[in-house]
């Protein structure tokens, strides 16, 4: 869910650098292209760049990637740099600038970067690229994707166990195939623990409309939902606002959103973009980097759920409760062990 889809999710989050890394704040494409060519000398002899398709500050999905790349740069002595794109045309220009400056590995992210990467990678077959959260099928590209449906299944299972009214909702960004990993995965988990629960799903029509998302959440609340999952990127802010106003419960995406309002945001579906960005750099430095598609799910700790796969700084809300968490942890273990197979709705 991102604007970059699956960044699904929302709020301003700025991450400061560490080690040898530098982050360029958004600037006109021409300025960014020039900046991308000014990389300092790398300690390991390798230079790696992350090019985001939008400003980091509008989506925690990209902030986590930036954090992961910087952590790897510090630990492995690699000179890393992040360039934030301001629009679609800037993505391609920044990729080309990185090629011109002879970066050893060029990483980008999300479906927003697909077209630009297909062009630039095809024109530079000897250059190494990686893209996070989507697939570009080229021999010199590593595509890193997630099994979001596994985490969505856990969230749905928790909702099915926690609901007191047997009515559960989800406000999703767009009615597109990729979003089915969230909606279908959630519904499957919900029905596994509470087959009698009613599931309501509505689509905002964009990734950046909190007002519309709030309106849909309020409508679902009026239909009896006591838990409404947010899956609409920046739109989730509207869902959170509605939950606070009306007193229902909700969940966030990608990062732990419970810390901002633990009275109403009681769970968060997690996506470890920081971990996969870190591992991408690590594999490249260690010589274990391979092209093709690599996916991360519960087994690889690439996706998860607060309180179930990862602890939170906030206290567990009584609406969920420890008994529900324990049951969902058992479901998580069964998925990892292969006893439960969560169907990928895109296959």
C-alpha cells in the first residue's frame, strides 16, 4: 500500500543518516542528477546508491529502505548514497546519472520505478540493479518482493478473534490486483478464526486521500464494524482520525503505528523494507548477490504483525489481548512450518 503501494503507509517520517552515507533531499531532477555524480570515495572500493521514486518524508516505506542501506553501508564499509526523486521523470534521470557515475549497484523501489528501470537496465546490461517491492524481469536486475498476504492473514486472524460485533472492515487504496494480497489475505485469515464474521472492504481510489479514507471508515463504522484495517497509504491517516473520533479500533501498515495512538491503533501489519535493503547491500558486498526474483515472507521475517512477530513500544490493547496474540503466534508458526499455506491471490 504505499503511494508506492505497499509502502502502504502513511505519515511523515524523516530518517537521518549514519556512517558514510548521505541522503539528498528532494530537488529538481537536473540538480539531483548532478548530486548523484558526486559520490565520495568508498572504503571497500564499492559504491551503492538508493534512488527512491518519491520524497522519503511522505512515506515510511522509503524511510526504512534508506535506513537499511545506511546501516549496511556503515557495517560493511561501503559508500552508500540516497537520492530522492521528485517525479516520474526524475526517476529515470537519477538512474541514468548513477550509471554515468559508475555505481556498482543501483537500487530503486516500487512499481513507480518499473518503467524507468526497464529502460535503463536494458540499455546497460553490464550494470547491476535491484528493485524492491515489484518485479522487473531482466537478467541484470534483482527483484525483491514480499509475501504480504501472509502478514495480512495474521492481521485478519487477529481481527476475527478480537471483534466483539462480528463485523470487520478494511479501507484499501485501489481495487487493483496487487492490493488483493492485502484484502484477500486478510479475509482468509478472518474467516479462518471467525467464519461468521462479516467483512466489508471499500477502496479510496488513490494512495493520498485521507479525507475519502476517513469517510469510508465512518461508513463502515455505521455498518457495525468495530475493527477497520487501514490499507490506503497516506489515506490511513483519515482512518486513524475516524477511529479516534468514534472509538473503534484500527491497524496501520509497514511500520509500528500503534505507538502513535495505542488506544485505537491496536495492530500494525509490518513490512521489513529496511531488512531487505540491508540484505541486498550485504549480499552484494559478500558476493552472494544473485539476479532474479527473491521473496520475503514470515519465514524470512520480511513481513509480520506487531505483538506477534515483533514486540512494540506500546502496550497491548485489551481489545486484542494476550490470548488472541498467543493464538495468532501459533498460526504464524504453522505458516512458517508449512502446515498452513496462505494462497497468493496473484498466482
